[in-house]
C-alpha cells in the first residue's frame, strides 16, 4: 500500500509478513562495506557489528545479539537499561537507526541473494 501517512506506514509494517519484515529490518552499510559489496543496505543478522546512529545511545558500537521480527527490534550485546526496581533489561533498536560496520559472513550465500 502506497501512502505517505506515518500512522499507516507503522500499521502496514506491523501487519507485514515475516519475509517482508526481514527486508524492513535493513541497515545501511559503512562506506568501506558499501564500496566492497556494492550495496547500500542489507538486512541485519545476529553476529553483525553495528554502530548506533540515533538516540541516547548514539555512537556506541556492539555486536547484534538478537533480531526480533515481531516487534521490529534489534538487540545489541552489552547495552542494557536499568528499570526502577533495579533489574537490567535489553534495549531494542530500530534497524534504520543502526549502521553495519562489520558483516557476519559465516553464511556464504548471504550476499549473493541479498536485495534482489
């Protein structure tokens, strides 16, 4: 559905199927990776190293610990927030606010079939 209304964009992203959500959870590549792989963005996977570009955690680097498609969130190792009762919880980031600086290339097919 083509629309410019942010509310409808959010609803459509939430209702999307998982194979579509995978594409929605893409992050930009760093300049070095962009020239190497000739792609601007690829879907985020666990094991990728990313840098946070927006928000209160801006500038922090870390490895992707987990990618959850239902809430469209990416969780990074070592980044936790403290709740009022003192327990620590993972912080979820939107993939669009991250930049991939190192790819997890353990899967040889990863970049062959990406972004077609």
